[in-house]
């Protein structure tokens, strides 16, 4: 399995910004499909944003226009820049990797994002 280590969560006021980072182990990071998911209390885990090997992206409707996913293959890293945050963005955010190989898929440990005044 691939190891994923997230960082960057915290408390932010509504309308504020926050950036998340996720660093992956392994030597074939450029081949991985990477994504960010989130899970709010009492709700199912949901896809927030995905970035593919060709750098194409897709977003949940709730994230479009506010969140940006990016990757740096030289650092084995994927990022999520979140702007114009709302209280409903409060959740644990998880980094996800699909290696499309025998290594399978992996999840990070999660990082808490709280949007509150």
C-alpha cells in the first residue's frame, strides 16, 4: 500500500481560506489518480475533488469555483486550496490514492477542517 500523510487542517472563519497537503510514498506517484474526500458528522464520505495522471480535474458541485486541486509529481504531493469556506465545509478531509496497480488504493488518516466564527 501507499502511505499518505495529510497536513493543513484547522479552524477558519466563514469566508476564509485554507490549504491542505498530502504527501505520498512510492516511486510512481505520477501514475496515481489522487483525490480529496470529506466526511461530515453523521454523513457519508463524499468526493470533493480528483486530479488524474494527465492533470485533468473534476469537482463536486459544492466545491466548484471555490476549491482547487493540484499536484506536484516532483514532491509526490497533492494539494487542495479551499477558498470562500462555509460552515457546511466542516468535515474530516481525507487524501485518497488510486495507484491502478498491485498497490491498490489508499487513504490518509484524515485532517479536520472546521469553519466557524
